[in-house]
């Protein structure tokens, strides 16, 4: 069961974060780390991710069991799936994750994209069907953001650019708590207090996908 995000709220940084946000961003676009200067715009606060508003998008939380593990964005016969993971301090995860994805699916090719190397090709759908998918990875400070675009936007650059602009304005809130490598950064429903969990599912793009949970 699913509903579109209905609650829109302005990002509410604490005093220290507000002072950082008042400084000019060091880069032209994100994804942004919550602790670096970034544009102070209205965003949906999901705890580990703060997402920009776009009235044309249908945004939904994705969950596995009782864990909120990602976000699904629906737009123009396309979907964008986002998942934020904890990463080591000294190295990024995209090279390793990209190799895993490439070895686990056939007919994927590597290409240069706006965020660096990415993967494009056919992946298995329901039954014996296949669908076009585009995998994009962004390494941040102690976090990794995986984006998968599928549907029309995987082939239509005009539609893809709208989704890529969305990714560029995402804010990742890693937090300071210790986390295991590739542990999902906790997400929550808007206005819901964050809850600590003992473990979060790791990344595996080829297992059964997450279920879309209702959001109110």
C-alpha cells in the first residue's frame, strides 16, 4: 500500500548547522552532506535523507520488514530509487558496489555520467521480462548514495535530467554514530522521531525489492 508524501516541511537545522548553511556552498551542486554549506531550501526531512520538493513527483518510502531502507521517486513513467549507506572514512564504496552490480547482472555496460562512472543496461524484471536501468553512485564523507533510474528516464535524457537535478539537491545526514560498512542510513517518515535499530539490511540490488510502505 502506498501514498504520496503529503506533509511538506522546511528543513530545520540546529544553530551550528544553520551557521554552516549560511556560508556559500563550496560546490555548484550536491548531493550535499548535512555538515557542509548547502542551499537552504524547503526539503522533506526523512532523517537520513532530506529531499527537495517537486510537485510533479510521487515520493514514497521503501522498506524491508520494519526497516525504512530507501526512497522511490515516480515521474513520467520512470522511477528513481535512492539508498544511502554508511561508508569507511578512508575510501568510497562505488568502485566496489559497481563491480558487484556488474557481476550480478548481464548486459550492463559502463559509461561516463554527470557523477562519474555509471552502469546502463537490461536487468531482470517480473517473470521473464527485462527493463532498462541506470545505476549511479556518489561517494560522500562516510556515506555512499546509490541511485537507480529505470523506465522511460533510462533512455530519455530529458526525463533523466529532471531526476538527476533532484539527486543534485539531496542532503545526506550521516550522523556521528558508529555504523557498519554498507549499513543503511536510517530513514523515517516525516515528523516521526528517529529510532535506533540494532542492524539494517545491506545493499543487494538483485534480491527481491523493498516494499512500498504507506506514508501519512
